[in-house]
């Protein structure tokens, strides 16, 4: 008989797989409808969540059979993706707060970076 921990790992792997497929379906719908994947916050969130959920599903499905180095990488990469997602949430919130001035603020940031490189 399987231990409860193994059953929980299988359930988590299955749930993360379902969420990954849902994210992939939404991304494919955006591509089929002609939306740009790099101009919207929704697409950015989905593109960051897809590998995060896929790595989590892979980890829970094969956690006992991974070499030590692969296990460390699979545990660390989702943390970086999660940090990036939370940073994108902060940028999205700033965009909501400064809707009227957003194009000017973005132009200042992009303009400053382009003149620093020259």
C-alpha cells in the first residue's frame, strides 16, 4: 500500500499538470486570435506560469528518482520564475495607479536606458 505522502505527490503532480495544460490552452488561444504575446500583462503572466507549473508537476511526479543536482535545479528555477511573476504584479499595479501618466513614465525609463548605452 502506498504511503499518504506518495498519494499527495501524485495528486499535486496531477493538479499542476492540469493547470499547465490550462495555461497552455489560454496561450494557444491568444496566438490563434492574433494577440501579441509580449504586449499584454495576461500573456506575460501565462508565459511565466507555464514553466513554473510544468516544473512543479515534474518535481512532484519524479521527486524520488531525480539526481541531486537536477533536484536542486528543479527546486530553484521555479523560485526565480515566481519572483519574476511577483515583480510583474508590482509593475501591473503601478500601471493601474498611473494610468494617465503611464506612457510618459515608460518613455522616460526607456529613454534614460537608451541614452546610457551610447
